[in-house]
């Protein structure tokens, strides 16, 4: 499955579960995770990759920075990955 398809399906599922879903881009900060999910005070950033896809070094660093600041930042290689990461925050 392509990355865009995983992202689309995961976002559809998240919305059906009450998550606010935002496409996240930062003009001054490359490599931020693809999506921002918010629900009941929980904030989760998710970078989507196709199965077997790899993070760039910049993406890895950006996710780690968020995590060091106490933010949930994850990588999803499938719709099920994203669902699990979000369900574990519910």
C-alpha cells in the first residue's frame, strides 16, 4: 500500500473515533511528521511511511526532538500501526 493511502485511511479512521486531524507543515522546519492528531488533551504526531519505507536522518532527528519535549511522535507503516498508536492514547 502506498504511503498516501495509509495516511488517508488512518486519518478517516481517526476522525471516526473523534480525533481532530491536521496536515502538519512548517515552512521553516523541514521533516516534521505528516499529521497532528488531537483528542481529549492528547496530542500525537505521526509520520507515515509505506511498509519497508525509511525515515530520513532529518525526520528521525525531528521526531526525537518532539519526544524529548514530552510530545508523542510516532512512525506508522500501516493503517493498523496508526490505529494502535492512537488507541493506546485513548
